[in-house]
C-alpha cells in the first residue's frame, strides 16, 4: 500500500504531530483523523533532516511551506523522488520565515524558475489570498 509523505520544514523537526494542532480543522483534517491515519500507517510525516540517502518510489510527496527551504534543500528533496512518485510543493514566497531567504532566493521560487519550461512539471500561482484582508495587506506591504 502506498503512503503519503507530508514534509514540513518548520514544525516537524520538533514535533511531527504539531503541524495539525494549529491548523483550521475545517480546511485541513481534524487532528483525530490525522492521528488515526498515522496509527494505521496510511500517512507518514518526516522532517527533511532524515531524507538524505533515501529513494522514495511510488509515493505522493507533499512539501508544504517550501518557501522556507533553501535551493539546496529543494534539490535534496526532489532528487529523492523515485520511479512513479509524484511531488507537490506548496508555499507563499511573500511569507518567508527564514532570515537568510527572500522572495527571490528561496527554494520554491528557485524551483519554479528552473523547472518552468520542463514538460513533466506544472506550476500554479494564486493571485489572491483567502486568509483575510489584513493578512493580504501585510503580505503585500510589509
């Protein structure tokens, strides 16, 4: 049976279950559902720290908050993709928490720029935030 790897660079390094403790339960999954899926082995969450040296075939990988990864970490993750694996990177280059990255130097922007002309890749840019007007204003002006 295939497993879903959920990779988060900020939270999972310290507490793999913390990712879902602060998300909106109507948008993501309720914590009880996620815990059940983890217990049954249907999903796995891993910190990028432990990804080196692995090959991940026939899986679906979701890398959230990819704007907080360096280009080197993006390369480390994408080169682990094995045959039959699909990988999705999500993030907002306007919301970077890493002190040494910006909207242009972060791994997500780097990835999009390098792979934008490749036939096997796709890219979607959302132009409007849905959190709130205040959040959108802060992302745009600060």
